[in-house]
């Protein structure tokens, strides 16, 4: 069997024949000849007059341990539809790519599943290449009609870089919380831009928008989709309660440090049989997870910590009760009781004489109707909460992204409901 025939069978490049095979220090270079006689513009227009010709190489999936390149003559045409000179489209690669479609699909599939360093090392490529490949694959696969038939959305901000750099992310509650839009920034103009892209009809069809308690997204929604019911995400409410607990815990720790400082350690080995003196400030500091975790997920040690706090009539135990009381709002068996429950909680919190919870009760009172709307509409935002941490993970997996555009492409790839097929699955 001739070597070109063998490579034709192994590679089965769509729309081309193998005409030559060269072994170079960089890897194997496979020469191709395209089957198309008339060059075709990426827009679909078929040309007749060739502007010029050149030879181009595309990196393909590795052959054993050696790199494999496809090489073919590529023509440029003056496209009448695009009204400019463009390079012809080839079937084995995307326009403007220097990698084949199969190679790019493998890169994108790996990016959905693992971190960028692994992808770069495994496929012997660079971070910049991975970023531009992801951009191209997302542009091809993303559903261009994803902004149609949108009724219930969730809006959230995600911090992606130090120095207060944020993204605004919009997810569709009715499609498993898939990300439908993302943009850099977190002020009201950013969300207004989304509403503009949605169009007037799209905004008018919105039924519910879940938001955080900040004013920016509210301003934009009031201006562009006033009829939609606004809800405050349960995730943000519970997060504020957790922050209030943390504040009180730090205060309690400082009080303990002042009144009960930890005894200084003596030099040398402690005498045999002696027990180290209790370190009260450190104990208070370590109550954190017992106070913040979901009660169902507490370990025995953490339950013991809560029990000790209860016996000591600690202020931290009352904080914990207040937080769980607030979380009960989202665990009610009959959502119609939410109004009574929240009013009872507000009455309790504003008289509790714990400063951080008094402040919290004021914030919650100001957002009372929007919090109740979330319970009534049953907008569980566990998906959005999961999304928030997933985006953080994506950012972390890329060790931070050099640009917001690169991160947004990655978010669409991993959270935008894109399913990719590997070349081996076709
Ligand atoms: Zn064209």
C-alpha cells in the first residue's frame, strides 16, 4: 500500500485527498489537495476568479508522539457578497484557524472538563491558542436564538479579578440556569445593555427577574422591564446572614482576646501529664463552620460546639438561631405562610440587640416584598448559586484569565448549555 493511500485511510480528511507525506523535524506534514474546483467564501458565495494563492498548514491531532500538520494550497477570492478579498473556506478547518476542526473540538471538549494547564501540556499548545480556539468554537456552537422565549431570568455579579473587576451574568431559570448573557462590569448600564439586546418585546415578556439586593440591577430592571416581578435571590439573603454572624464572631473573638488572653507558652517541653491551659479566643475563632454550615451537614464535633455555645448562653448561639430562623423562610411547607414568618423574624431581629443583625433586619425590611416574591414564585436559586461557584472555579482553573472576553467565552463553553462531540464519537 502506498503511504498516501494509508494516510488517506487513517486521516479521512473531509473534502480533500492526501497527495504527499513528508517527515520533518517538527513532525509529519501531510500534503492535501481539496476536492472543490471553485473556491467558496466562508459566507457561502462561490467565486470563479482567484485573487491569489498560498500554502497554509493546519495542526491536526497528533500521530503517536509526533505532531501532524495538514498542508494545502489555499486561494483568496474577491467575494461579491462580502465585498472584499477573503480566504476560501476549507472543510477540515474553521475560517481563520491554524488548527483543524478536530483538533479544536478536542481542545474545547477538554476545556469543559479540566484545567487549562493540563490542556496546554497534553496537546503541546499555548494559552493564547487555547483562548482563541475556545472563542471560535463558542461562536460556532452558541445558540443564537438563546435570547428568544425568555420568561424568568436571574442576574448576578461575579468577581473575576482582583481590584474589583466584575462580570454581570444573566441565567435562564427555565433552562436549568444556563448562562444566556455575560458582560464585563456590574453597574446599571451593563444590565441595560442586556435588556436592549433582548428587545422591547423580549423585555415585555419577562415575568420574573431575580437579583441581588444592590441598587444597580434594580434601577436597570425598573427602567427597562418594569412589569417583571423582581425577587431577591435566597442565596444573597442567606449570604448576608452569614456575614452578620461572621461580624459578631470576630467581635466575640476580640472581646475574648482582651478579657481572657491566651496564656503564654513556657519554654521547653511541658511537664508530663499536664494538660495545656484552654485557649478561649482560639476556640471562639474556630466556631466558624459550626455556625455557618447547614445543620444537616454538621459533624459531631461541630454539634458539640453549638451545644457548648447554647449552654454558655453565648451571643453566637443567638446569632445562629436568628440565621436558621431566616433560612426557615425557604423551608416552609406552605409558601403562603412566608409573609407571617418573615414579619415574625423581622420583629425578633430588630429587637435582638446584636448590632450586625439589627442592621441586617433593616436591609431585609427594605427588600421585604422582593424577598417574599422569590418565595411565592418558587424561584429556587440553588442553580444560580451553583453557577456562581462554577464560574469562580472556571476562572481559577485558568489561573485567572487575561481578558474578560476570554473568560466570557469560557463561561459560555462550560455553562451555556453547549454540548460538544469528540472526533472519535462521530
Ligand atoms: Zn463572502
